[in-house]
C-alpha cells in the first residue's frame, strides 16, 4: 500500500540500526497480489516473509510488532512512525 511504500526507507533504516545492536528483525509483506508482495519484499532482502493472504494479523499499515525472546508480543505499533531517525524510533518502541 502507499503507506508502507512511503515508509520503506524508514523501515530499512530501523532494521539496519537494530542490526548494530544484534536485535533481530523480520519484515512481513502481505495483503496484496503475490507478484506485488514479492516485488516489494525484494527491497528488504531474501529473509522477508511474503504473506499475500494476510495470515499474519495486522490492524494498521505499516504495523510494527516487538516480540520478547520467547516470542510473546510486547508491543504493537500501528502506522508509520512520526519521525525518521532510527534511534528515536527504536527508543519509542522500547528498543536499544
């Protein structure tokens, strides 16, 4: 969607920032035609999960989910962050 695509640079920047702190990330691209999902997912790399059917629940786009070490949900953030600095975004999500 246009909201996710407008956030591409922010999402990629946050992912890169978190990698410096050894915080794993997973990007899910979905709820669209499979070809569109695959094309957009390619922008984030081969470990991006393609979910055209919407198996991963989302109530906002983009949506960020912070998981604990055991896989439990700690925080769900709906929509794009209101700022672009990866350190500010990570802090708002309760991350390093």
